[in-house]
């Protein structure tokens, strides 16, 4: 085997090795790609014309309307984290379920799912629940490993439950890969796959994963009651009806925001980018409502936002049309009034958030995270171009082409390529972040898998759940780092690692279930989008 046959593999291995040293991801991918492009040009095995496509790639990325959803969703999640929604939810859910064995763990999973559907920021969710729930669970006699595992796993639900940044990035990458796979098959009117399809496809598997978490905690409480004891009532026992009312009141705002964002996407009212803008406005109003001052303008603005969404669903509000009926004119005028009321409430909320120093910190965090994502995307685009120029596509295709006589082919048949890719992504998740895997690995393997006939939505959901495990697998699982940073010194790192093992196995089990029953991922998109 000569240098021309192995240079692509050497480049991939070197990139992984440099990433493990902690060097910035974007500069690692871009730098390694340029070095190996130079080596390839020197030995005459790389066409420098591939590099000429980079400016067009960058321009396409920066003008991609779908990716505008990334900073909007980041802003929404960061703003909600600052609005203390999680604190109120955890407090009320803990009191509601705490009297049951395993109740605190169940409440953590439920709140994690709600925060995932409203914020989607893993770090913020894990840190918040670690600060609020972990001391309570340890004080109440919970097994430290079970408590740590429950919080870390619940915090990662933001990776699979939409709206999720992972799903936005995966959806964009898979959409391009799906079109490329069809064009290579000679299909010049290719079908499309949108981020909305992936959101719909991930909804049922995400809720299934929450159910599996809760089932495990209930089973653990049943077979080992000492690991997750019930919480005795302290002082005067609160009326159950009053407690339920408080819980529903705490749930109202985040659930309304979830319905506004996801509902507008699934109902076809808004694209994911437009829905992300709705979520950002809703988060500003919710955070502004929780600041000191008159609440009426913010409440009016919130109902105005709901009114505009409803009008959009039932009436064509476009003014640049030739024929507009009298009823539509009335609806358009009402929409203008609602937008004015909404602007009033948003302005008041922003002023309050700025005065309380919430808005500047949220903007800085949003800019930092969004910049990191897009710079990594540019570095990954260069890496992908050079990898393809060195023959990486052919190498990967030969790796995934399992002969029926091979061991993998005999054991798994047509599923052998998927199992191989899932295994590689799972192993890489121990060492690489989900963004690196999404931008480097997925563009390489996805066109090949999609050309084999696998459903793009199903493949995207499988990859999203697999990437979710990268937050829980040591030594570089980010959820473990976040939890270690806020956990008490009495909790050992080994206890955190042991605690996440059952939840990683649950995620692997979820992958197996979805591979056996692909309809879990494909049924809802087919019903909604046809």
C-alpha cells in the first residue's frame, strides 16, 4: 500500500491526535487539511483545484438561511437559563413527585425533557440541575452515582428533543448529502429533506428516551429502595390541589413556548429559522416578565405573539398580492396592531434585562457559541475538501461495502454499513465533540449510506442519539465536566462515571429499538409533511 492510498487515513488520524491535545478545533481541522494538501500537491496525488471550491463553500455557509436558526436557538436557550425557569420547575416537580420512591430522579428527567424542548443547551441544563437538585438528592439519601447519572443524562436530552442545535446542524448536512447521493444515482430532480422533517422525526424517539429513563429509575427504586428513597414532608403538609396548581403555573410559560416553537414548525406555519425567531422573542418576554416592574405590557405582548401565530395559520397576511378580500384586510390590520403591542412589550423587556445586566451576558454568550460553531464549520469544510481530494470517499466506500460472504455481511446483512458507522461514531464520541463529528464524519459517510437507500430522517435520528452519548462517555464527555464542576467535593469523579453507564446503555438500547422499528422516526414526518 503506497502513500497515495493511505494519506487520507493518515490525515484523519493526525487530526484526531491533534484534537486530543486540546488545540482549537477549527484551527486543527483547517491547519491539518492545509498541511496534507501541501504534501499531496508535492507528491502529485492531490489536485489543488479542490481548494478553489473553499470560498464558494464558505459563501454558501454564510448565506444558508437554515443555519440562522443556530444563533437564535442559542439566544433562546441562554435567555431562558437566565430567567430561572429551571429553578421553579425543579422545585415544584420535586415536591410533587418527591413523596414517591425515585420521585426526585423522575422529576429531574421530566424537567430535563422540558428544558430540552425549550432551551436545548446541554451545559446550562446540567449545571442548573446539578446546582439545584444534586445537593437535595444527596441530602435525602440518594445513591451518589444514580443521582449524578440521572442529572447528566437528563441534561443531554437537549441533543435529541427538538428544537436542538444538533438537529439543525445535522439536518443541514444530511440535506446536502441526500441531494448529492441522488445526483450521483442519476436522479436530477432530487427529493429534499428539511430540518423540520428531522425535528418531527426526532420527537417520538426523544420522548421514548425520556420514558426509558423514567422506567429505569422506577425499576431501580423498586429493586433497590435505599438507592432512591422517598422524601418525607417537612413541616406543614401542602394541599395536593394547591401543589398541582403551582406546578401547572410553573409549567405554563415553558410549555407555551414549546408549543409556539415546535407547533409552528410541525403545523407548517413557520420554517425552523422563523420558529427560532419566535422562540427568541418568547424567551425575551418570559425573562422580562420575571424582572421587577409592571407585567401588563409583557403579558399583552405574549398574547399578541400567540395572536399573530394564529392569524398566520388561518389567513394569508401577505400584503404584496393582487387580490385581497375585505376580511383579509381586517386580519392584516389586526396583525399590525398585534405586532405594535408585541414591539411595546419586547422593548420594555429588553430595557429591564439590560438594566439588570442580563441582556449583555446573554448576547456575549450567544455570540461566543455561534462564532465557535461557524468557525468550526469553515475548518471542517476545508478538511472535507482535502479528504475527498486525497481519495477519502473511495476509502470510506470500500470500508462500508461489506460482502455477503464477510462476517459482518452474514451477521447483519444490509444493516452492516449502518452498524459500522454507528460503532465508529460511538467510539469517536469518547474523544471528539458532537460538532466535530457532525461536520467531519457525517459529510463523508452520509452520501454513501443514503445512496444505499437508507431513509435520511431515520439516519439523522440514529446519528443524533449516537451523538448524544458523546456527552456522557468519559474521558471527554462534556456533561461529565459540567457536573463535576458543580458537584460537591465529597462526590468522587468515579461515582459520576459509574452513574452514567446505565444511561449510556439505555441510549444504545434506544438505537437498537429505532433500528428495528424505523417507523418510530419516519411515521410523524410522513403524517405531517407527507
